[in-house]
C-alpha cells in the first residue's frame, strides 16, 4: 500500500532532525576535547586555594590578574556545562517525541555552539582582554552628535545583554544634543575579541529630527575598539614623557557640582596622544584609568605602524580608519541595517539599536573561523 502523504512527511522530517542532531554531535565532540573541562576545573580549584592564603591579597596586580582568570575560567566552564545539559535535554525530547519543542531547542544549542567555536578561534593574545570602546561623532554637527549617542546606547545595551560590567570613563556632551565622544571600559571574558570587529565608521540615514522640514540626513560616527593592555605586554610609559592636567569633572550641576579637581587629562609628549578620565570620585583612580587608556592607544599606534609598513612592502595603500565604513543603518525611506563586510542585513533596525548585535558580531568573527 502506498504510504500516505502525512507518513512520507513524518519520515522526511525525522531524517532532517536526525541529520541536524548528527551535525550538532560532530560539532560538540571537538569542542569538549579542546576545552579540557577537567583541567579548567582543576585550575579554578588552584586559584581558589591561592586566594585562601593570607598573603595572596597583598600583591594587588597579581590579585587582579588571578581574579580575571578565575572569572574567565568559571564563565567557560558554565558555558560548556550548559551545552552538555542542553544536549541531554535535546536527546530526551527526541526519545519522548516532543517534536513541537525540537526546533527551538536545536536553534538554542546551535547558537551556544557558534559562541563556543568562535571563542575557541579567538587565539590572539589580546582577544581575552577587557575592551576600551570609544564613540566619536563625525562631521554633521548636532545630527552626528545625536547619532554618536545612539551608538553609545546601543553598545551599553549589548554589553548588558552579555553580562559584561561597563564603566563610562569619559564623555563630552554636544552643544545642543547627543555627545561629541565617549569612552567605555568593558569587562568580561573575550570583551575585546567580540567587540574588535565593531571598529570603523558607522553611517546613519534618517529624516532629521532637528529641522522643521524633517529632511533626509546622513550622519557618521567613528567607533574605536582597543584591548586593555596588561603590564606583561611590554608597553613602556616613561614618567618624564607624561604631562598631567587636573580639572573638575563634568556634572549635572546643583548639589553635585565638583569642588575638587578630580578629573584627569593626560598627554603623552612623544606621540601627542591625549586621554581623559573623569568618572571616578578620586584623582588617583582617574590617573590609573588614564594610564590604562594611554597604554591601549600606544599599543594601537604600534600596531598601525606595523600594518602600514607591511602594506608598503606590498605596494598597497593603507586606509585611514575614519574612511573605513563598516555598517549602514537606514531609517528612511525604508528600514535596514546592513554590514558592508559580511553582507548581513536586517529590517529590524530598532532591535539592533537596542543592542541586538549578535548576528552582526558573530558573522564578522566567523569570517576567520
């Protein structure tokens, strides 16, 4: 007897699901083999044991390094254990014939696998580092400053979705609206590895909210992403090369007006790099942050020089970072966000501007995987 249409459909769907599960299984095996979960847990126990020693907390740089390593290892262990748990639940769903829940479960575990595979690929010495992300308004006056603030909000929401601690260490407000620039310190494992692909020029097209005719306006903002440089990476800063300035931090006024010059502006005389920190209540804390920002800028300067020399050897031209447009956000006459490197695009602009950047960031990282 010829099989009914529904029977043939069920057989076909079963094969599709079996194929998906087999592909997932093949992706999971090498991840666990490379991750060496047992070694990670052993290292966590070792660090916790060191923390229990009375002299551990006396060496502040070592404490910071160890606590960051502990946080990263615990995050990796949690991700791997969640993956294992979700795979077991997926197998249970198949055994119980819970077909209506399988699609969502498969999508969830594939997303977890994407993240873990990318993190396994992020092998650059700085990829696991915390990040320093800056947003700078481009040409266009108030329009560009408003766009820079929109981008700042987008990245704050994205970091919040990743459970990354974020601190705004410097921010300069625009004259009428928005910001001229802002700098964030972003904590969390692989913060630089994930965010480094966001560096470049971001373009916005919309009807202007700042003129009565609501004319179509194009605005630009530059995003800069640097790793937070630790001592062992050899970025030397000589005290004689530093020029310190101290001023009152910007506030909203009223009872909170600063009466003490706690904010810090630091100029590195050989490179003429200037950085500012004004987020902390005490000058010594802002000095520390300013030095961290300067080291990251000096690292980037050295990296760019090395790239330029390499391009010269290839008879190529080095593009200025400001001219490197990576993504367009269109709000009028239609709605679309399109990444010009990966061709990823979506019409859900509001979601993206609310920090839903996973698809764009993962696509950029996967180029090298």
